[in-house]
C-alpha cells in the first residue's frame, strides 16, 4: 500500500536499511483492517539494534495528542534478519 501524501512520512524510508526491524501489525478486531486487510503489517528496518530500540520506544509511547483512556491499536514486535546481522552469506 502506497503513501497518499508525501508529508505522511517524516523521512523517506530506505528499503532494507539494516538487519534490525520493528514489525507493526493491527490488533485483532481493529476496524482499520476493513481498509487495509486483517493481515496488514509493515516492517521498519534499522542499521543497529540501538536505533531499532529507540524507534520502537518512540512508536509505542503515548503521544502528546493521545486522549486519556486511548488504547494503542498497533502491535509492535522486534525482529531481526539473523543472516544479515551475523554476516552469514547465503549459499547459491
């Protein structure tokens, strides 16, 4: 799914920047799934685990525009491309 407007992103994402990622998914029953599908997910990649962890903290925090009682609707999961992070070359 593409971005409707360029201003929707704070920066231009670089595909597969690094081996450390944050996978973003919808909670079960989220009404947004009617628009993007119940299996929607997006993975953001980072060059280091520290960058990934910092980004995850920012993504998952209660933002200043959150209302009292709002419950986050996104699930965040750390992920890692082990072959890339360990420098393992594929056979082939």
